[in-house]
C-alpha cells in the first residue's frame, strides 16, 4: 500500500515507522461490549471472520451463496449452515476477494493475528478450520488479550438508547480490566417516524427512560434522559444513520401537532419524513447543550433488497450508497449551531463526489464541522487516497476526524488502522517528494491524524 516510486516509498516507510506503534483510537465501530465483558474464547473461524462481517457476506452472496449458508439466521425457516460448512464455502470462494480491501484485511487477520501461513482454499478448508479452532482456544486469542495486543487506547461501541449498558458498567467495575470502552448513543429507530416499528420503539424508550413518550415533548424528554445516562457511563458522541443530513426546526406547537398526526396514523408519508428531520434537529440542539459530538452517517439506501431484509433483517449486506446534497441540507443546523461553542458534528458520506464539492468547503468555514474519514465502501486504499486529494487543498489535514474502522469484525481493527496509516504515509510522502511539505511536517501531520484528530473530533 506504499507508493511504488522508490523515492516516495523510502519517505513513506520512514513516516509509517514513526506511527507504527502508536496506540489505536477507535471512535466509531460495532464491536459489542459484551464480547470484552464475557471474555470467552471465540468458538470457530466462521463465527469470527465470516458470518458477522457484511463486507464478506455481501460479496459471497453476489457470487450466488445464499445468506443462510453463511450462518445468518433465516426468518423463512431455511436451515442455517453450521460453522464448518460456512468456512468451507468461504475458502472455496477465497479467490473472489482478490483486489478488494476486504481481502487485504482478511489476510492481515489470518496472518498477523491468527498466525496462519497459507492461503485458504477448498482443498485445505477443513485442516485450516481445525487449526484455527485450536488456536482460538488459546488464552492469547481471547477478546481481552487481543484488545491489549492490538494496542487499543479506546474502543467506542454503538448502542441503543434503551440499552442498560450493563456490560460497560461491568467493565468499568472490573479491577482486572484496564482498557477503555465507551458507549455511543445511536437513536435511529426512535427518530424514524416513517418506520412501521416506530410506535413500538417509543414504548421501549418509555420503559427504559421512565418518561411517557406518548407526546412530542415526552419523546424529547425521554431522549434527553437517555443521553444523560449515556454521558454518565462515558459516552462522548451520538451517532445517526439518517438517510440524508436534512434537519428542520419547527415551532414546538407545530412539532407536537405533527407528532400526534403520525402517531394517530393520519399523517402523510411526507409528514412522517418531516417529523424524522425535526427529531434529528432536536438531537443537534441537544448536542449544543450537553456537548455530545453529533456523528452523521448519511448517504445509504438501507435494506435495498426487500426480500433479503424480510428474511435476514438489517445490516446483512444490501445497503447501497446514494447521492447526498450537504450544502443545502446542513444550512439550517449550521445557521443555528455552526459557530456554537459546544456543538460539534462529524459528517460522513458514501457519496465521494461531495468531498471536494461540498464537505471540504463547509468544514473549511464552520468551526463546529469535521470531515468524517472515508467510511464503509470508501474505507479502501485508493478511495482513502482520493479523499485526501479531494479535501486537503481546501480544508487541510486538521479538519478531519482521523481514521474510524467502523467494524463488526473485532480482529480486523488493527488491519484497518494500519491500512489507513500506510495510505496516509504514502500520500504525505508524495507531498514531501514534491516539496509541498517538509518530512518533519509530514511526520507531525501523520501523528496528528492518528492521535489528536480522533480525540478532538469525538471528544475523547
């Protein structure tokens, strides 16, 4: 992943060496705190590397493998493959990952974390499976030991507002645990008034908060109460997977009327979308008051394949990027809070055409707005390089979030961070070779990208 030009490659190696051993800061991801609380051995390589990782399952599905054959529970009642069968399927399709960022991460996980010394194949699938089952039983490969070996300084989880955070509390109270795991407030299902599950979600939130959510003001108070609860347990950020970043700020009486009409079933679909945007705006207002960083992950058409969603649920590989208009959509919130001393937002997109056209100019003016790192489909080496090309000349290096791994695969964390460090080292080396930066300045920037920036952007 370093440049092929010999001059740039030598510079990049020196730069990468300067940050190779820095602790990893993971401010956004989907590893469950229960994994570290329980600290049980991983049972098998399929359950660890294949089934929970939608980067892996989506591509195998594209090559004709049904999701239930990859270990995903099927609501239609089709039999779910056992882990050994899942692993055999994965190994037989190993060549289909060639050229992908996923292949690079998987090779790093297998070689650097798990000690595998040959490429998976249909022929060696069973032998490799047995070897990995034996390795995973070793104390050095239990979750807490891996956390230490990864050199993680902090790991942020993503949590439902109704979660009682028992696993976070248990870790904090455990005298044998010295790591830092913080929750992140993810209220999407309580803000999405377009969903048929929204009324039920409000009942869940009412039970967790002890606040009646049968009115608009009640819902707002319940969200505020749960945000306070999360802050008391170490949260520094909220996360919002909204379809787009648009927010509205209606007068209280109008918002209450809209809430009542949606709850009663008399509202139009557009009314429900407006209420969702109003609730997102309320969360921006709350961030300006309680200081929780507002992370916006937008630009994804969720659950694109309705039959797969019906059978296997969300986050199973069929979320697809869409175009996003940020300049107009963010104006209402930035007019209110763009220069507010306590408001801070990190904006991510799957629409890379917006980086240079909209996001870099916005982050180059508003002190409250940070550019989220390339995320999801864009967290690949060449896409990361395009991101740097797109934003640097307008916004510089210090208006970004630093790298986020956004992973559900625990063992992929070091691989993903090292990918970002190598790509950034290569990009900075090209600027040094072109005499845009000194090597000393490039080294300082690379350190900031992996230390100060993620800490500052996410309040860590």
